């Protein structure tokens, strides 16, 4: 039976998929909507249900990007595998440490990222890999270790951090970096879904319709990104990062 709540959740999932497929940050749209519209549902169950939707969307975006944007599979694959493993570790650690300790640090990093991207007008405009081919996988492991753990432990802004890492560290343009970030996101989301499914913390009657809508939004977002190019991705990246800063800033100072 289709309810108003499910319709609203599907609309938010579509929007989250659209944004996330381009620059990440879709979780900042989808997760608050689920927390608001599913009162009384345990937070781990909401997280598990949302992960199913996110996995469907990121996989769809990756499939569309992979056919048209060159991905350096050795480096990005190393990052994806490491990120999946360490997202499990981060999920375990989060139960032991208060996430509030991490929020101010993340907020500061995002401010630096936004200022640097705005200041460097050519940042991410040209695809010019700067690392030797034999060292890229090592850097990929480092990125996957740090951001995979962060995704499992805290989460908000992971896609944007990945995008920034692939542009700033590897020298990719924004479009290639976005495609690369999707591969890592698929790995971390797959690890998350496996964990929540094993612990029976997924509402499939909600997760599956949301997954369909997230998929549609991701397909449209990837199509728009490919049509509009790197400049469009850069602008949207700044908008989303500023949105994350405002949200985390409000939560930090309120706390």
C-alpha cells in the first residue's frame, strides 16, 4: 500500500540520487528526511534502509560514468577495496566514541576545501594525473583507508571529500573525479548494506521503492553531469559543500 510518507521518502530519494551522482552529499538530503518521516524507527534501521537506496543510486551512476569517463581502475579500485574494509571498522568504532568529537574537525576541513576550490578557479578543470602509475594504487589505499573509516564512523560529506581527494591529490578533473568517487561509494555502501542486512536492520518495504527512485535520480544526475561537463560539476560541488558546512555548523554550535 502506497502512503504519503512513502511517496515523500521516494521524492527525497530521487533528489538525493541526483545530487549524489554528481558531487556526493546525497545522504544529507535522504537521511534527515528518513529521520523526520519515520519517527519511532531505530536509527540503525534507518541507516540500513537508507544504505540500500544509496547503493542502488551509486551503482547506477557508476555504470553510466564508466562507459563515458576514463577511470584509472588500479588506483580507484585499491581505494574502493580499502574503503569497504575500513568502513566496517568505522561502523564498529562509532559505538565507542562520540561522533560529536569529529564534527568540529570535519567542519573546519570543509571550510578549507570550499575556500581553496573557490580561490583556485582552474582547480579540477583539466585532467592531468600527477602521480606515477605505480604509486597511484598506494595513494588509493591511503584515501580508501581514511575516508572509508570516516564513512563508517561519521559519514556526512564523504562523497565530497572523495571528489576533492581525486582532484587535489591525483590531479583528475572534476568529472573523472566524480566517476572515481562513485566506485568507492559503491564499495562502502555495499559493505554497509551487507552489515545491516546481516544484523536484520533494513525495512525492505521502504528501502526497495526508495532504491528505485534513487536510481532514477542518479541516472538523470550522471546524464546532466556528462552533458554539462567539469565546470558544472565544480559549481555544484561548491554549493553542496557550502550546504554541508551550514548544516554541520548549525549542529556544532547548537550542541
